[in-house]
């Protein structure tokens, strides 16, 4: 539903106007990006940005969880442009085979639940790219414009970055209009809304229904993961990680080690760390619950050495509203949900005005 992730639209706005919640500078970004951020009025990273950027630049798979308006999505956009300038643009794309001239090979893929956030990402890329020498090409993939024109645009410019909703991206992948052979980074922004993991108390009927009708975000990540596994198996990308077994030869588990493991007598010096996908995978959301993280982990959509980065648990002891938070958008799907959201936000944020809009364009407004 369109309303599921409107909340993140505040991320950019607040990040741009925020002075700082951290005393450290960005530091790890390319100098051109640092200058671009300063020209946009952004001198210091927020706390979540400061903690995440080193892992993002290092190519780690990640779970990123923090409140709306702290700049998570904006930081991911900066990381993509940074990777493109320093590494991505130097990596050649695969040669197109006969009959595949209309296939696009993006280097970066950003998936969001709705078109509003897609356009927001597009605006960020446009503003940041205006200040860098090597500008990545960006295509916005949302339903609405002619699909034929979109495919023609993609095949003509071979975009470095594609930002879109899961429905359209999944459709293009299944029609082989989009391939991941050159993919370096996959971002699932508002991952909880895209995956919609069932609660641990889900009934048997709910589980059966989920198998029969998977959310499109789940179907997409399954397909991307499977294609990544096939790329790795085919040797098109290097698969790092071989186990090191005890006192044996590096990368080998000897018969003795296996027998000891069975008898629980010893453990190998390091565990297997499969890198089954040849691209970096990032899942970000303000509400990426443990259930969602277990769902992602259990389906092997992230590497075992992935990072989990959050500062929410510390913030729970400090209920003050961030100074840079100017607007808060809450997704609702019913009139009851609308009223509950108004009451909740009124109590916690003490806003000057709370406005709720339902799909039928009716509205309720409460002011001071």
C-alpha cells in the first residue's frame, strides 16, 4: 500500500538541515562528496551516519536501524556515489550477448516500498552528482510512465544506479530487461515494509497464505539472491571465505577434525563465512525488528559477518525529541489506526499540529 513508508520522507529533509548530533566529521568519504555535502549545508554526520559509514565504505552487509529523520537513507545514497567514484566506475560491465541489447546492467540497485521515496532518492542523487566530476547515471523505475519508454531509456544510457519499487524491478528482472552481473550494492530501504515478516505467533493458516501469496519484496529478494548464488557458482565473481581447520592445512577440514566435531571434542579455528552473493546487501528501516532480521538471516540474504548497527536502545532512555525533527509522517491503513497514531504522536512529540489523511481524501485535523 502506498502509505507504508511515507515516514522516511523526513529523512533527507532533516539530515540536510541538521547541524549535528555527533562531533566527528564524515572523513571517510571522497573529498568531492565532502565538499558537496558542505555546499548542501551538511557539515557533520548524525550519530547513526558516523557509526555506519566506515562499514558501508568497507563493503560490509548491514542491518541499519534508527529513528526516522536521522539520515539513514541519505547516508546510503552518499555511500553509493562514493563507491561509484572510487571503485564502481572503474569496473567494466559484462559484454552484451547477441539478443540482449535491451538488458541493463546496473551497478547499484535501491528498492523502496513506494514511489514517493523513490523520487526522494532521485532528488538526492541529482543534487549530490551536481558537485562531482564523475557523475553516475540514474534511472527512476516506478509505474506510471510508459514501460516501453523506460526500457528504452535504460538500454540507451545503461544506468549505473536504478532506484525503484519492487513490483517494476521484479518484472524487469523476470523479463531479463535487468541483470545483476555488474551489481555492487543492493539497498532495501524500509526493509520491514518490503518483507513483511510474519510474527512468531502467526497461525498455520497465515503461514500457508504467505507461501501462496508472498509479498513482492520477498519474491524480488529471493530472485536476486538466487541469481547472485548462480553468478558466484559460475565464477563470474570471486567467492571469498574458505574455512580454516584447526592445526590442519589452511582451508581444509581433515578427517580428524570432522570426527572431532561429530564427537564435540573440538571446534575449527574459524567457522564458514559464506559470501553467497557477489554484491553488498543492506537492509535499513526505523522499525527493522528482531523478527525481520531473523527472517533475513534465516533465508541467507546477508553474509554471516554482517553488521547490525543501531543506537535506538540507548535513545530509549532519552525520550527527548531530536532538535532537527520538523515533521513526522506515520503510515496508517484504517480510520482506527489513524486515530491511534494521532493520540500516540500527540503524547510523545507534543506537535503544534497533527494532520491525518485517509485514501478517500477525508481528513481530520487537530491543532493547539
